[in-house]
C-alpha cells in the first residue's frame, strides 16, 4: 500500500549471543567467530540437501578432469562500503585462505587448491592439484 511506502524506515538491531568471544570476524583466521561469520559472509555456492545452489556465483562449469572450476559471478553484488564484488575480490579471499593453510587444513578444498586465476571482471577459475 502507499502508506507502507511512505512510512519512515526504522533502524533495527540484530543481537547475537554466543558463549565465547567471537573475535575480529576475520573469515581467514576463524577463531571463535565461525558461527557469527556464517550470518555475515556469503560463499560462492552453498551445499544443501537438494544439491549445490548458487549464491555469489550465478553458475559454474567443471572441467572433464574435475580439476578446473570456472565460476561466473553475479554482477549485482556490493560490499557494505559500496565496493563492487568481482573476480579480483574472490581471488584475494582465496589467496588469503591459502596464506593461512594451517588454519584451514580441516577444509579439504584448501589443501587441494593449486591456483586461482581471474579470467575477466566476473569470471574466476579455481585450479586444483
């Protein structure tokens, strides 16, 4: 209704309670913040009971040998500060995970990554060993 469109927007607060300090929320070093991070950071895809679903990646291709994953990214996503999300951001984040491999050894994929290449502004390739 028009009334709903003209009403002043209210600021809302989300409170989250945890039994330990969640730390600095750096997704590359975890600490106690993993459960809180999952509410803030969005992955390229999500594994669900119904299969893998697109999130930041709108689609992807897998090479016949299963070692190259090409992700085609959404072009309508921005970070909280207005910076556009793109393939460079994906590469920087994956590179940061790889620089902290010991912290991510529980995540099998991090032990399999050989390199990440930016193909164009919204396409990134992940090469596995």
